C-alpha cells in the first residue's frame, strides 16, 4: 500500500500512514476530467447579468432635435442605442437554469484520480489532529514552514457524526465538527490556504491545491466515500 507521512501540529514527523491503493492506481480518461472541471466552473456562474433594451429605459419622449434643417441625421428618441443612456443592443439577459448535471460515479472517479495524482507526486501528508485550545495563526505558520508547504494548501478535516434513534430505526448523519473551529480561525488570514471537510471537497479544489494536508480520520472518510463499492 502507498504510505503518507504523518505529522503532529508542531511539524514533527511521527510516523507513516497507509492509504488505499485505489488512489495510487486510479486512472481515468482525460476528457472525463475536463468535462467535470468545466461543469463545476459553469455551475459557479450566476447567470444574472442584465441590461436594459430601449423598451425598458426610462427617458423623455421629447424629440431630440427638429427632423429637418440641422444638417444632422434624423433622431426620433433618446432611448435609441446611439445616445448616452439609451438602450443596449443585444446585451446580456438573465438566463434560464444553466446547471450542468454531473454524474455521481464520474464525480467520484475524477476526485479519486486527482487525489491519486497528489499521492503519486508526494503532495499529500497526514496531520495527527486539528484540535487547538485557541486560535493561533503562528502555530499553523510554523507547521507549514517545517513541513515545507507552499501557497495553495488545502487542509481537510473529518466531519462529525450524530445518531438519531426511533423504535425500529437508527439513523446516523454527518454534521459540522466543532473541533476544527479554532484551526479554521487560525488559517483564515493565510493567503491561499483553505480548510474543508473531506465530504465537501470537489475535484476543482483538489486540482488547484499544491499540497493537501488531511487528518487520518478525514482520509478514512475519503476512502469510504471514493474507494468502497456501493
């Protein structure tokens, strides 16, 4: 199995962690990756750009100048596009829903492949824990220096679990994990350094990151999500 270096929050290497071989051996058609990334970019667009045509512009209806005798072209209204403040010709309008559907299995395959690329390049490491008594940016900065982490670092943490029981059914759901709050506040002022729960990542975030640091529990979440046949 592939191995990842494991560090504590002081930046000291404390061992190695095995990661599922499904990541290191993941292969995929390049077109699938491109389609997935393009779909994510398209889905981030608001499609809310709006301009007013001449029928929507509120302006005086007075004729700008006499029809004849001025030596200039005939002008009938100030809402025409050639006038300042007039309507826009063929300008953008809000569009109908442009959401691009992403196939679930393709999404998992792309994220698995992109994480596998980071594993093969040695760009993923494991953090023992993100638990901090209080927010302290200096602690994270020292950790990044000792681990030689450049800009565009993505930290991944595990989500919390909550169980609800009824008479004949027990349901477990993932919820926001409060243990990461101080760590998230500690990196909030660091340029191009992000934190996300493992279950919320997408391939675009993985692709942009130069380095990925995840907790061991977050790694297990990714393995259960991406490497376990449903």
